[in-house]
């Protein structure tokens, strides 16, 4: 198996809180990283900052909901930085609110990015990995994909779809030595989380639990950091996880209570 210095990893949603942490972690481990995001400017800023520190990071703009855009991205990465050995699906959107007040347009947008986007990226990457006989695909899901969350029905359903698709794909790709896994964070201290909560992370309601929303607290007593999620992703991309596939690794501080 190639060393990290010879491997190229594609990360979607690279400009977000978790995505940028994943890019940094993989770059620090020596991978060549293609950092792709709908916000091309933010992806470029991230890549420039890491490249200035000696890491090999290249920025790309992509709309994962557009299959032609994804195909062009994967082709450009393979023609540029190098053959993909790993892909990390982080791109995602969230719409809050009760299901009865949600619009069909909101649901379609969430599924277009969170589920269809994962399919587009995985399909494009897998078609190239199969002839080479190896690779790793990691989808960043959510604990909401298995534990019901009030006000998050579209997001939760889309993450459940993406996770189960990734497992099904893993069965199909196992004969080609391509591993497919999921990392499912719980409440994580990102800008998106802070924007909704608006308070100190130490006082985030998810830590103590929200009984009126039937939500258990976090036994470890803190929110996840984006770096916690990135460490899990980096492990699953690495040779240390060579015999792990179809796995859903929870990074939730115990909030799922073993679900």
C-alpha cells in the first residue's frame, strides 16, 4: 500500500468547520489533498494557508449536487495532483424546523447535497478506484442519522440515506479492496452550531440534554471539536484501518448511548 506521501485525497465541503479540520489533519499526515467546496474562495484561502506551511493542498470549487460538476472535479484531480486513493464526503447543508413547516424545496436541497451529492462523488471516485484495485471512501454522516432529532427531519433522513448508501456501496466494492466507512459526529463546535445556539459551547443544550425534545445529554460532558472528527476520518483513510469497512464510527461523546 502506498505511503501517505504518495496518496491523493479528495475532501468535499472542505471550507466548513469539519471539512477544513479534515483537510488540515490529512495534510499534516503528508497526503496530497484536493480541497473542494461550493465556496471556491474559502477553499482557495484554506489551500493557500496550508501550502504556505509546506503542505500539498489544492483548492477546487464544486457543487456536489451537480453530477457533471463532480465528474469534472474528479477528472481534474486525477489529471493534476494524482490518482485518488481516498475520498471524504463532508459537504452538507442543514435546514432547521418542524417537518410540518418544511417546504418540498428545502427537503430537495438537503437531499440533493447530503445524499445525492455523496452518490455523485462516490460513483465518480469508485469508477476510477475499481481498475486500480484499492481505495478508501469515508462519508461524514451524523448521529441524527440513527437517533431521532426534533426539528432536523430532513437533515436526519438525508444523513441516514447517505450512510446506508455508503454501506451498500462498501459491499459492492469490497471485492476490489475499496473500503467504505462512515464517521458520525454528534453535536460539534462549529460556526454553524454556534450560529444557531449563539452561546458558549460549554453551555450548549446538547451537553446536558434537552428533555422536552427527547434528547439525551453527552456523557463525556463536552461538544466534539472538528479535530475529533478529523482524527477519526484520518484513521479510516489510513492503512491502520486496512481491515475495516462498512463501519459507522460514532464521534458523539456517548450521546447516542450505544445506538
